[in-house]
């Protein structure tokens, strides 16, 4: 058997500790499958004295991950620190420049510096592997980089954030508000104390940027993603979706269009019959449309120490085997410049929720505005009436009715123009709610 592959693990938090435990338990299995033993030769953490319940006998401790990255005592640098700059970036660069393979779970780092780091890995003849950076334990990076090599991909989409999926699932199952579900997610550890990165869609956007590059052979462009979070979703929207045969999911979607590559993250109504609609709780799922294979869907745990460690171990095993692949599927010199599609030309159906004062002619004005924008309506659903305290001198209550419109396929620019016209005419109260309906296979 070949000389043992020596790992340096930077970061011993939840994921790092899980990686050490996995290697202790499955080390022999990995050695048999790859023909090379794997050992933890060095570790780096801020507090070496902390008891993590790990057996690190024989591992050299480093307080500076950059120093460890340059050390002659390791062959592979495993970065589990996090962050798009600072120690994570500095240590990964140092490892690649020193001719060390790198395994990372850091989607933020790759979304910002991925092309440059991939080129550095190619220059030095080493791997930059990052299966754990997208969708946790789901092997989507290897699938796109290797298994789908014989397909031209038209679209990749998925549920890429477990926090948002957990919240939307609870809202539907128990009729709870967004705020109640978010608080529960924080209590259970599914959401951070500051959940902005998750619930506003930025975490999904970072992951989508990597999937886009792998799918379409373009440079990573995380700044060119339309991002909309789930904070505007109400129980009324969840209930309406259910009655209409849909479920609401936060999706990241990337697809080819005539004007370029469209990247978008937003709440989406998906048919209950679709595979993606059945992904609940903290699970993730990614679907890929290939011209020869058709649509495939991979689902599984998208986060957590063990699931993420599983993907880290898979990347380590590839290196132990001697596999050397371009980080982004093709050499960086072959990556095309990213051309952003015009989002407002996006075509599909739309769900629109309006609060309409009970006034003569209000419905006619709404229908006229839709018709003027060339929008055909598939259905109109009138929901409950409610009395709202009036604003006039007498304080007379105003009766409002919730109206839900489902459009046939149209463009986003047409929908937005119609809604602007409706608001300008003063026939609705408050801001309209608009949710895209994605066409998916059953």
C-alpha cells in the first residue's frame, strides 16, 4: 500500500470534529477502497486546550492555519474555518501555492474567489475539492463535474437551505407564522441568532453560483443572482398554495435562456406532484435537467456535522486514489464569461395576492390592467372579507377582500407593469404579493 495521505485539518468545530470521528471509524474502509491509508497529521484550532472528545494522538497542533498549510508534514489541507476572507482565504492560498491539495466546505470563499483559487490549483497540479460546500451530504458537485459530463444541462435548481425549508414546512404543517417558525428554528439550532444570511436567500445564492459554473461552464458570478428571501411569505400564501395544488419552497434556479444564464433565488410555488415538493424539514434537494439523461433529483441532508463530514471524506478519498480533476469541471482557461440573462424576461406562471377594498369597479380595473399588459388569467379566487378601521373623520370601517390571481405563462416584466398600474389606480390596499410558479416535472 502507498504511503499514508497526511491531512491537516483547520477548524475543529461541529464539522471538523465530525471529520476526525469519521476518519477514526472509517479509516480502514477508505484505505481498502483507495489503496492508501489516510491519517490526521496536523490540526489547527484557536484553543488547543479545549476538550473536544477527540483522539488527536500524534497530530501536530498549529495555532496559525497558514503555517499549517505551508507545513511539509501534510499532503492535504482541509479548510473548515469558514468565511470568504481572513484566515480561510489566506490558508487555502498558502496550501495551493505550497503544492498541497485542498478540501473545503466553504461556499462563501468559493463564491467570491473560486475561479482564482481553481486556477492556482491547476497551476500547481493539485486538487481543490469542495463537495461539502453545496447541499451538505448530497454528492451534487461530483455528479455535475463527472457523472453529467455527457449531457448538456439546460437547468439546475433545488432546495439549498435547510433553515428556510424547515420554516416553510412548519408553516404549512402547523399553520404557524413565519416569526413563530423562525424562533423555533433558532431554538433547535437550525437557524443562527442572526438568520439574515439564510432567510434572505444569500446562503442559497452562494451555493447556486457554484452549481451554475459547474453546469454551464461559466465563471462564478455570485453578484449576478436575483435574490429574494422568504420573510414576506404569510400563512395566507401557504394556505392558498395548498388549496391550489402547490407548495411553497425557496428555490435556487439557474437556466439557459436566449439572453444568457438566468440565476435566481426566490420563494416558488411548485406542484405537489413534483419531486421537489416532497422535500420537507431541513432536507435539501437538487434537480438537474440534462439533454440525454432527462431530469435527475438528488435529495438528502443539506447540513449537519455528519452529513458534511461525509462529503469531506469523499473528497479526501478522491485525492487518496490519485484522481485529479479541474475544480470547476473544465480548466479555468476554458470557462466562459458569465452573461446575465434579463430577469424581467423570465417566463412562467405567477401567483398574485391582492387586498381589494369593496368599492364599485375595483375588480374591473384589476382585470383591465391585466389585459392591458397582455396577461391571461388561469383562475381568480375570492377569499375572506374583513373590516379594517377607516381613516376618515368618522372612522368608518372599510371592507376588504383577499383576491388571488393565477396567471397563465407570461413574463415578469408584464406582471410587474400590471401591478404598478393597479397600485397607481388605488384599487388595492397595501403591497401586492407575487410568487413565481415554476414548471417542474412530476
